[in-house]
C-alpha cells in the first residue's frame, strides 16, 4: 500500500494496465509506451490502493496522468492480492458508441495489446518507470456459423420424408392407393 517507510521514503501504489490502440489501425501501431501524437492509446488502469479501474487516453508517456481521473469508459473490474501476487479482471462491451475514438473488439480481427505493471514499493510510478511488454495480438474467434447445423436438420427431415414415403409405398404395394377392401391394385388390368 502507498505511504512512507519508517525512514521517510515514499511507497507508491502497485498498478497494472492494459493498452490498446484507440482507433482502428491504418498503417503503423502506436508507440508501445503509451502511444504517440499521431496514434493515441486506450489505457485501462488499475491501482491496488483504490481497487478501481479507470480509462485514460494517452498520446505518449508524458500524457499519462491517472490522478483525479474517474472516467471508466465502460470498463469494469477489480483486483485481489494473495501472498504478494495480484489478480486483476477487467471487462467492457466489445463495441462502444464512440467507435471513432475508442478501441473496438471485432471478431476475426487481430488487435494489438500491451500490458504494463508498476511495482510501487520499488519506486515505479507514472510514465517513466514500469515493466511493459511489446505489442502482442489479441484475436477473438468468430462465432461458428450455424448453417451446417441447419443443413443437417434439413437433411434429416428430408430423409425422414423419403423413408416414410418408401414405407407407405411398400406396405400398400406398387404405389397405388388401396380400394375400399384395403387392397392395392396395380392398374387397369386388375
């Protein structure tokens, strides 16, 4: 937890963030350290002292300032600590109303993602000191088509109709309707 040591040294909050390009990629990815002036990033940020998730848009590490930000951007989540390890879960709708300025998760497309961790007890804070990954790609599998299932059901139904017709014809002989006696007759020569 943030505060001071007995010697008066500052202890900062531990934190983690997920980072995505703010806009659909056309050309280059944003710079992986919180974007750049041409390509901003959406940063979903969590701190252990508040256990709150906030959403920031950054255009370079010098634009990173989470203090006082309460905007969640529809991102929800929380974190827990257990024996010095954190588990943080974040979630948001795949699509937002502001598709021009916020990351959109599209099935069947690759989306760059980075992860950043700040070890506050090690003096890591702000945009200057942290552990960060390079860009990785997140891929959401498209929902499988239901067409094969519908074709299978239609095929089974068609097969049942053919079988029922064949059974009917076989039981009633030569495919002619039975007369009043229940006998099937084969035609004009009976």
